[in-house]
């Protein structure tokens, strides 16, 4: 019983982590020691492999005990991760009404608000008094995650207003809800994009957000802890896509070697093969290049600077799109801004490069013949100016257009933009070189 | 009065946005229309330029009205953004105790937990009853942002336990706090890194987090809405650093052209100049290259694949470090995992490339002479295998070591890793080419 006491003093998240590191076959034994309610909380925090392992070791009545303690949204999350046979066993332990609700929630696509909401919330009528509202909260608090905001609906479940526990505490016990409810409600639709929905939490400092159907009937709420998970997932996903990785759901150490390989190889293959274009451009200039072989040494610098300039812009724009700071209507403001930034960056880089070529490459490294010095220096520096300008324009416009066309802007980020810019940089470089030198 | 009614129906965030788009000189007039409490909420949501403009138009008594309604953490945030003269004017309107508190909060470095906490929270004693706790909440609710968690402290302000309003609602009114308080408290220190602190909100699904000094005395709390802001800021910062941009605080459209230029040019300059190394490597092989000019066409593909492989790893590791999924002790697990992923990726890429070279470059583009076909194909493909392995190892280890040494891992991301890998890729390529072909 010592273990039981020690564990009961810990936080569910920490217990779950402790159990994950313990021997897998001891898991059911240790788990059975936990008090019922705590056991369910720990269960929610475990990863899906462990949950499955536990469920498989449970008797039907043990399984029912855990399930009865779960909040609706957690239950749906768990069922989503389980193989069909385990999911079926879980559903068998729930009553018909819960089962129907779960199936409805499971039907929402992963990317929409409906998929992260819970159907348990405090529902009150506008004719209730503050005291009656408190009683309603007390009655439902055990089964409800979000109890600090009450939702006022009419008979048709239409959302009329919200009242927070703060307002209830500050009102007289016989005050009518309709006199204190806030009718200016921030809500979202079940099928709204979940990324845009969680941005509302940041914008309006919300604890919960009501989710309504197309007829403004309340169907569920999203709680701030789930909104935070989605924010962090979406940020991680954007970061992964920007780095040419297919997004994964598990954390780094929990993803297997083969899964990691599978998330990384597609873009590497695509980008490797698309680099055939840059290769072909170089090959087609090969004969002329052999006379000016000194120019080749600057290809990596020009392509690198073009790529970096472009990804600075694309990444900034993608993040701003994700956070809802800009959208398609801002495209001209973005272009005008990026153009000015690009011209200043291009001129500064070109000028510094010109001086660097003279001081480092000519005087120290002695890479230039004196005869062509000025022309080669001009060709390289001029290319730099144009490459930076084109890079910043392509990098900023592409993600906005991608989003408008319904593609994922993050996929348009660094690697794809870089590949396009690599080819453009070379074409600009060789054209300027031919113009000036040949 | 029509405008007053219309505005009062809106959310403070939306009113602030509406005002930002209105004419700046009308701002004080419209602002004065708002009811006092709403005016303060709108004020908090405005950007600092507008706040400053408004403060400068306020009389001292108007300023005091707004300031009296502000929560402590919002006031500190506003003062931080103001020029010294305006900050002084604000401080003059507060009483000595508040002023002392503000100065203490202002002294915390921006990167630590103390800088985002508020000093207003519900403080109760363990000898109180549930009813007395509710009275305390009612008395303080107007001036306190975080009222759903009460903090139990002893006479020396040492934190003993927490009680949520949920638990209070579910307890009898004469129950003693000490019988229901949770003594297993998740807390953080004032000087803890704010990024690590906000991760606790995600880990433990918190609404508020108590912040204690080195002697475990409660000094403030962080609320979930501020934690969310920090999470999004930290993610944006990481994304910016990964894309070789110095992080900016304002949103994209609110940042001026020159500020944007200043945040982008340092890394572009640094990376441009450091590309001198790759240029020098190419130059030093120039004489031998002129005989094998066909090899040059593959440089962009090899450098690109190396860069992409490396940034896939570095970006994944940097994000995992930020979220607290891995730390320094995991370095060997990371290396072992990345090595296996890299070997599979390298072999697949090398093999696909070998076939592609034959089908596309030899049969279609006719870039190869038959005599050296096999050797050149082998050289390119073999380089690919080694480049991918080295890229993934460097890309994953560098951020972990950077963090251990106290540098920012995000700065070690794509661009810097890419520059190092560009040079390594070339050296590997030329070494293998010389070995096989010369």
C-alpha cells in the first residue's frame, strides 16, 4: 500500500510518465493499485501503445470502470488511436446514447473544430436564477471538464448567451440569468478549420469556445487545454513542412526509425530529382563555362543567398498566414513591402560582395585574373541584387497564392521555393555573365 | 450615443481592431465614449503606438481612470513598451505600493517566468472554510484576473496548497480548506526560463501556474492566456531563427520596411561571406575540375540534398528541444536513431540517383561520355550516401550541443548547418571523384 500512497500524491501526467518507463508487464498490476478516478486521469495521459496494452489486459468490468470516468473528448481521442477490435470493445462498454455521440464526434474530419470539441458542458436556461445555475453546475461538475462558463440555450438548443462563474459569483443569488448573460458570443462552426478556431483563443483570451452547427445550435465546446495542444501541433507541423518533412503525430523519441525515414524520404527524393533542372542548366552552359571556369566558384554563394533570401520571406509569410495576421487581400501590401525590403537587401549584399571580392578573392585568395576582374566582380554582384529581389518576391507570393488555391502554404516553404530559386538564380547568373563577358 | 451602444456590444479585441483602422486623430474622441471598464479592456488590446498616442492625449485624471482598471501584468507590459517619459507619467498615477510592485516586475529579465506573471491572485488560509474562501473570491474578483484557483499560503507567504473553484463548489460550505486543498502543487520559479514554464501548461493542462521565489514563497501567478501568447511567440521566434531571421516582436504587417530589413540582413551577409569557403574549395579543385567539367553539374543537387537532409534533422531536434521532448542526456539515443534513418535515406537516395543518372542524364539528356559513365555515376551516388549520413548527424547533434553550451539551438538550424554541410559535401564529392576518376 506504500506504492499506492506515493502514487496518489503525484500528478496524473507524472504517474503516466513513471509507468511508461516501468516494465510493460507490471503495468496492469500497478495500474490496478490506483484509485478509480486517478486511474482514469492517468490513463488519458498515457501514449496509445500503453493504453492499448492496458485495455487488452482489462476485464470488461475494469474497462467499464475506466471508461465511465473519461470525458467525452478524451474517449474519442483514445478510440481514434485504437485498432478496430479494441475500439469496438470500448464502445460495447458505453450506453447507447454515449455510443451515438462518440460515433458522431468520430465522423468529424481531423482538421475541423468538431474533432476537438467535447459534448459535455454546462447548459442553462435564461429564466434560471444564479442559485439555480450554481446547482446545475454542482450537479454536472463531476462529468464536465469545462464548468467555468455556462451556456444559455433556448428550447431548440440555439445559443443565446454565456455566463461565467465569475459573473455568477458577483451576482445576487436571485438574479435572473437573462439579466447578466453576455449575448455577444464568440463561437465557431463544427466544420471550421481547427487552426483558425484555436487562434480565437489567443485573440480573445478564452477558456472555452462554444461550437455551433449551421443553424447556430450549440453542439459542443472546445476547452483551452485542447486548444493549446492543437496550437503546438500546428506549429510543429508547419515547422516540419517548412523543413521538407511530412508531419508526424508522435513526439521525436516515440517515432520509430522507419516512420521517421518515411516522413523524410519523399521530399528528399522529389528535391533530388528536381535538381536535375539546375544540373541541366549548368550542363547547357558547360561549353561556355569552360572558358570562364572562375565563375563556377560563385555558384554555391549565389544559390545559397537566393535560397536564404527566399526562405526568409516564405517562412515569415507562412507563419503570418497561420496566425491569421495576413490573408489573400493583403497580397499587394505584402508584395510592396517585400519589394522594398528586397531592393535594400539586394543593394547592400551586392555592394558588400563587390568589396569582399576585391579584398578577399582578388587580393588574398588571388582567384581573379586582373584582366577580367572588374567584369567578373560586376557580374557576380549584379546577379546578387537581382537574385535577392526575385527570391523575396517568389518566396512571399507563393505561400499566399498556395493558400488561396487551397494548398498548404507551409509546403510551399523553404525547400520547394529554394529549388525554384536555384534554377532562377543560375539562369540570371549565366545570362548576366554572357551579357558582360562574352 | 448610437456609436456607444454599438461599440459596447462588441468584444474589446474587435473594438481595438476597429479603432486601429480609424483615423488616428479621432481616436481619443471615440475612446472617451466607451464605458470605463470596457475602455480599459480595449486599451490593453491595442498596439503600443496607439496606446502611446492615447496616453499623450489623456488628462492626468483620464489616465488614472484607465490605469486603475488595468491588471498588474497588463500594466507592466504597457509600461515596458513606452518611452521613458510616458512610463514615468503612468507610474505617477499609481500609488506607492503598486509602483513598488511594478518596478519589481519590470526588473525581471524578459526571458524568465517573473516577467509574464501577475501579482494579483486569490490568497486564502488553510483555516478558512469554503464559505469564507468564496467571500474572499467575491471581494477580489473585480481586481483579479485568475479567480478559479485559490492559493493557500502560511504566514510567511509559503505556498501550502491549491484549491480550485470546482472543488469549492463541490464541497460543503463549512468544510475547512486544509481538508480539501491539493498539496501536490505544480509551480515554477521567478527566474525559470519562460519557454520551459509555459510548457508546464501543456503538460499538466493548467489554467494558472503559481510562481515562487527561491524560498518557495508565492510571488505571483501566470495565467493561461499569457502562457498561450508566449507559446506562440516562442514558436514564431524559433521559426524565424530557423529561417535565418532575427526574431521580431511585432506582427508582419506592423513591422516597418527598415525593421524587416534589419532583421534579415545580418544572417544574409554572414552566410554570403561564409560561402567564400565553398567558393575557395571549388577554386582549389579548379584545375582538376576543368578535365571533368561534367561533374560540376551535380554540385547543386549534392549540396541541396545535403542541406535538406541536415535541416530535416536539425529542425526536428530543435522543435523537440523547445517542447521539452528531448534534452542533453538523450544525445546518444538521438545519434543512434539519426544514424539509422540516415543510412536508409542515404542508400535509397543513392540507389534512386544511380538509376536516374542512367535513365535521364545518360539516355535522355546525354550528359555523360560512355567511357566514364559508370565511374561518374558511382562517384555521384556514393557521395550522396555519405553526404546524407554526415548531414543528418551534424544536423541533429549541433543543436543539442549548442543548447548544452548555452547557445540558442534554433540559430544552429538550417542556414548555419547548411553552410557547414555545403563545404563538407563539396570536400566529400571531390575526394571521391579524385579517388575514382584520377
